[in-house]
C-alpha cells in the first residue's frame, strides 16, 4: 500500500467547484509515479531502460466530490500481477470520506509500444506488494 | 447514435506522442455535450433549469493510441436508462481503427448535487435513442 | 488574419464558471495549429521535416471571461517576422465582446531544440501575412 | 519571497517531453496558492469572505524546458501593490537552471467579479513582502 497526498488546485475544478472527472486520472498518475519511486523502480528509470507501463484500461467510481483546496490522500495497491500486465487499485480519501474507487490496468511495453516481458526484478518487487482486491 | 469529430492538440498528448489517458475523458465530455445539444437538451439549458448530470462512474479500454494532430470520431449512444441514472457508451475511431471503448454513468442531480428525477421530456427523448449495448 | 471558432467545455472552466487562465493558452495553440494548416504549413508536416516552433514568450491580457459553453472566435495574425523568431498576436471574441488580447513569440528549432533557420518557403509565406501590430 | 517545489508529471508534458507551455501557468497558480496560505491569507478563506483575485494579465519568458519527472522550485514575490491590483513575479528553477520568468497581475473582485477594495489586512501583509522587481 502506497499513499500520496495532494491538494486540489483551481486547475483541477470545474463549474460548481468540484474536481473535473478526468482530473482524478491525472491524480492517479501522480500517485502511481510516487508509488513506483517508493518501490525502487521510478518510472523515469524504467523508461530510460526502454520500458513503459501504458494504461490499457481504467475505471472510476465516484462516491463524493473533491473541492478546491481540499487535501486528499490517494492509496494505491497492486491487486493483480501477470506476465504481460498488472492491475492497480486506488482509493482517494478526504479525511475519512472515501471519494473515489478506481483501477488502472497496465501493459508492459518498449518505447515503440510493443509488448515486452516485465523486468524480473520489477515483477518480484511488485509481487511482494500484491494484495487481494477484496482485502 | 451521435458522432463528433475533433483533433488531438499538443495540449492532449504526452511524452512519446500519444494522447494522455485522462484527455480521452475530456474528449468524451465534449462529445456528450454535443450529443445532448443535438438531442434538443443542451447541458447548459438543463443547468439553467437546475439539473446537472454528474458522472458517477466511468470506464475506458484502450485499443490504440491517438497521436498529435490525429482527427478522431467519437460515437456516443445511450445504452441504459433508469429513473435515477443512465449509461452512455462511446467509441473513438481514427479512420477505421477503433482506439477506445468507454462508458460513463450519470446521475441526475440539482445544483446542490442532490439526486432528482430526470425531467420527463429528457427521459422520453433519451428513450427514443436507447440501444442495447450489444448491438 | 486567421480565425478559428471553438466552444468552452467543462474541462476549460474552473470554480465560478469562468475559463481557467491557462486554458486560453491551450486555445491559442489550437488556433495557431489551424492557422499554420491554412497557410499550407501544418505544424505536423514541419515537425516531420525536423522543424518545431516552440513558444519562448507569451503574454495575455484579459478583458472579459469566457464561460461554459460559450462559443468564441480566435483571430490570429503575424506581427513580427525575424530570421530566428516570429511573433503572433491573438484576439478572442465572444460575439462582439473582446475577451482576450495575447501574443506568443516562437523560436525556430530542430527536434533536439537547437535553433535553426526558418525554412525559406515558410518565411516567405508568413511574410505575405505580416501585418503591423498597430493595424 | 515564497518558494514551492513540485514535480513535472506526464500530465504536464507534451510530445518531445517538455512541459506544455500552458502548464507553467497551472504551476504558478499552485505556487501562488501556497504563497497566500503562508502569508496567512489562504485564497479559499478570502473567497469565503467574498474576495477573489482573478488574473487580468500574465506574461512568461521561457529560458529552458522542464521535462517529465523534473523537480522544480517556484519562487514567488510581490513586485507591485496598488489599491485595485497587484503584480506577482515568479521564477522557476531546476537546480540552478532558471527555466522561466513570469508575472501575473491580479485584480481584487467580489464573487460576481466586480472590483472591490483590497482587504486592508491583506494589503498590509502584502506590503511587508513587497520588493522591487529589479532586486
């Protein structure tokens, strides 16, 4: 489980002062980026080794809305791990309020976007963090 | 079935020259906005009557990537219609290439984000466009 | 003088229902992209020839605010043309209301962002459209 | 002088892996928001008192480009302070490299965007931080 905190800026909200739905995907990217850094596999280092992890599926369920200047916590975990893809699950909280449940599925590809095997060291590291989605 | 065409701008792409995943949700909003205008229920007119249609769930599956300056076609249809929510389905094509399949589920709410009944005229109009998701 | 019309989406507005200030720069990019296409030098074709036109300076003056679903017209013209850079001037109108005056200064660079000479055919074409900023 | 650090996300960069020009304005907003919080006048608290500080002019000069995952420092200061508006100046650094010089001019308005006098306590606080632009 990885956690990252950030604050909703004016750039993130729309009319009616709630965060625009697509901006939550921006936030998930930021949380994911920090999660991989914490794992010891910064995405930029993977990219320099020729490996990218493009999102091939995503899903979000909104249970509440973040507002301008809200500070939120994004909790990220690995819930599926295959040879060619993996699934991350996210929850966004404002205090104890759960605002969003989401998932992103990632392929493993080279810089020309062809599928490649996940680097074994990364797979092993992710496996140590793998949890069941129902936990 | 509603169609809307737009072009990927530099603002939409990220490193590696593919459209950033969250920007597709921006595009779906634009397509949806035009679909409701075509239906005779522009979202801004609904809003002036105190009704908004917030996204409560979304899902996307990427089958290809749009690039800078690509022109794409977004096809939108109504696939579920209930008293309190409805589901839209989208496909994004570049020429004959299907790049994205997506859905958004919408609640019907007032300006303070409380659930309200869908205006009957809107419901009737959406019902005429309702298709089975498997079609 | 080139003109491009577009509509403010929810993605463009912030709390208080006015277009977020940075989004106008997004709009200027879209207008500029279409202006160069109309000139016969689509930016993507220049890029395929190894030439990019990065923004090195920009300035904006807001005289009014665009709102959700407003349709605006962006008028673009070339007001300075040098060997190594050029200056574009923009005005954004909603009907007859002038909302924004802006400029962007562009360098001419190769794909590794080193300065290069402007392709003579492009320079000649821009020169035909050059107008004085005071006109 | 206020400083804020942030990291360039994929959402911020465009093709060619440099931060898209409009995103720097997003960053300036974030830095400004934190500067006012540090001053003791969080923008959200001002807004709750009916005062907003809309940007009426902005200017940017790019001396270098931030890349994906770069950490940058944004330095903000007050360089002009009038009864009806004030001017902020920003510099963005990556390490010791100056990437951007920018300014934003702000009006003082109520929630319906009419000009109002700056709250005296805010003006006094800003005055203590006022520096000459040439320093």
